[in-house]
């Protein structure tokens, strides 16, 4: 059979259409042997291969054959059943990956926002259990500053066209510190700090507005607010805790094959995970 030929399978009554090359990805598997009519478990009926197996779980089998990655929904729980299906089809690399259940399950991620108002300034500190999330959030947040003589201002704040971006303070890979608002410097000089959070293009100077935009960004990214409390009443420090279930990065199979061999499969992460 040509590897470009279209193949139709009926798995437990669920119909799948794919190319022969996809099913031949692992030559020693039963799906590859099926194409050579070399497996009696598969019946050819009206031009379609029929096998009495779980049709719903077979969608993950097909996804693995097409991408060589294991990507499962965050609420997936049928690891043992899917592994049994992989073993039935002779897809041992997939079965081996599914045995690493701790790598495939989503994990709980915690993010904490500390916020305080002091006179005309607002201070923020963000802690995260996952450094990659904190790093991504830091790339979205930009602080801009402008300085001008109070006597020369025609408005309370400097023109946003003259603002200069400032680097965020990063005490560690798991947290960041920034502030917004206004303060006096030497003489009659006045310093203003604005905050922008991508993809929103506004530059905000009011701390409450920045906090609201930060909440909106986190909720949009899948976090949910689980608690709000005051951690330092004298300094008026408010602490907001968020959590979300974060799916793992995909596991990829690398297949090293030589002519006449069944191939050796190794699992690796498709993306590097830092700060675990």
C-alpha cells in the first residue's frame, strides 16, 4: 500500500480517516501490520478496517501518531485505559510515556499579588510557584517614568510621549517588584511612574487601576482568585492569592530507526521547564 493512500478505520464504530504513512510510523505496530492484512484482529469491511476497540480513546492514539507528542486534556484521567489501548496496538513508546503519569498530569500553580498604597504611590510584588509564568508575566509588564519641574507642568503628569521604560526589579526567578504613581525628588522635581500590561496599550498611573488590569490579565490567563487578606495592617499591604491548573508541556518521542530495525524510541520534553 502506498504511504500516501487514504485509509479509513472504524474503531468501535467511530470512523477515522488518515494516510497510510501515519499508521506506518511504527513499522512493528499492529496498525502498520494491518495495512499488509497481516493481523486478523482487523477486519476489512466495505473498504474500511474495523476493530472492536475504544473509539473515543483512539483519537489520542491518532494524535500521537501524527505529532509524536502526548497532549492530553487537563481533566483527563483514563491513563491506564489509554495505556492498555497503546499496548494493544503495539505502540510501546506511547505506552512507556503513559507510564510516566506524573509527567503528564496537570499541576496546581499558585500566584500571589501583594499591593499597598502609600500616599500617591502604589507598590506591587508578585510571587509565583512557576518561574516560567512569572517570566512571561514580567515580559507583559512595563514601567515608564517621566520627570519634570512642577512649575513647568501645564498638567499634573508629564506627557506620555516623553516617558522612558524602566526595568522591573527581579529579586529572584519567582517574583517581581514594581510601582506606579508620583513622588517628589530633589527640589521641585516631580517623578511619575506609569504601568502598562500587554496586550493593553494604556499607561496607567493610578494603583487601583493597575491592580484591576492585573486581575483582568490573570483571570484571562486561567487563574482564579482564591483569597484576599491584609498581611500588614499598618502598611496597608493587601495580599491576593490566585491558582490555576497548568497542563504539562508535551512529551515528544524521538524515533531512531535503521533499515530492518524496529526503532528505538526515547521520550523528551518538547519545551524546557524552568523553576520547578
